[in-house]
C-alpha cells in the first residue's frame, strides 16, 4: 500500500497536495497554494524522499521527508479519516525515527492528529511564506 514515489505519480501528488492544502488551510488564500504548485513539482518533491499511499492502483496520499523533517503529509480529502494518515506517519517514523514537522496553529485538525501520533510542540513561530503562526513539532520526546 505504501511505496516509493515515482515520477509517474507527480500529477496525483500535486493534485492531492493542492486540494488538501486549500481545504486544510482555509485561512490562507487559495491563490497562495496555486502559486506554489510549480515549486512543489520542480523543487520540493525532487529534493525530498517521497512515498505514496496506493489504494487499488490509485495514489490517495503521500508524505515527503527532507532530512529529518516531515516536509509534507497529505491524504486526498475523500480518503481522510480511514487510517491512511496513520499508516503514512508510521511508515515515515520507520524511515526516520526522529521526525520534526511544522503545522499551522490554525489547522486544528492536523495539529490534533499529530498530537495523537505522539508528536509534541517544541517551538512556535511565524511562517515566513504566509505570515501565519505555526508550531514545530517533534516525534522525539
């Protein structure tokens, strides 16, 4: 179900990222996320180690690691709440036992999810890209 990303997955990954980002971050204008699609495709995904959740030959979620940072983890909205995010987190912890991540303080659902998966807040700061507050969380506490 979870496998290493291949270049054939890019359109699915970008679609999941954009759709989920707009839904989860309704406090940030959708245009910001749309403006970041090229950077995701050309910079962030290639620079990261990415894995996808594949269900019946369809990519339904993914995560990206950049060193020990969980740089992205997204599940397609229609597949959220089915345990896929938990599987992705568990897989990421197998790849890198000590993970850090950033989550917007206003993204309460994701924040609560990370707490439920054993992450704790280690700092709080302003996101340089959006100006919104975010937590840095770690799995090693």
